[in-house]
C-alpha cells in the first residue's frame, strides 16, 4: 500500500489556501490562544510534522489549523454545518435530523467553557 505522503507533488502544494480559519497560535478567535493550547506546543507540533512528513512549515501549520478547527467545532456549529450540507444534498429535515441525531454520539465536538464552580459541581455533585 502506498503512503499518502509519498505522492508527488507534495500534498501541501495541492491544498487550497484557507484564509477563513486562523493559523495555529495567531491569537485570533478560534486560534490556539482561544482554544487554550499554548503557541509553543503548536509550534512544536508544526515543527514535528515538518520533520516527519513531506509537508513544509506552511503546510504543517495548515494541517494543524484544520485539525484544531475540526475538533474545536461546537455542537451548534456542527449541527448548523451538517444541516446545510445534507439539505444541499436534497434530504428532508426529518431525514437530516435523524442522521444528525445518529452522528452526534460518534462525533467529537468542543466542550462548552466551564467555570470553576461548574467544574466543581461535575466533580462533587
């Protein structure tokens, strides 16, 4: 089986630019600072990807930003996005909501921000 990283030209060269999403650690809403992930940690991850894959620093940063955006999506954002996708395929709302209901338990979505009090209530009831 061929590795997805062995194709030429490099995969990063074929990725379209994504100006709608922040770069990791750039401090904009949705970026590393907003997600609570340190910029140094993300810089280490980008450097690791650059060393261990054919991706350069820009391509690695793009992949990290996409992964953060994927896992940083709230339940509301996911439901709205998925509804629009399925509606675009011609599904009815009844079918759409059935499908989303089935998908959500298997989908990782961002947790809401919790206060210290809320965290204590989770732990101690």
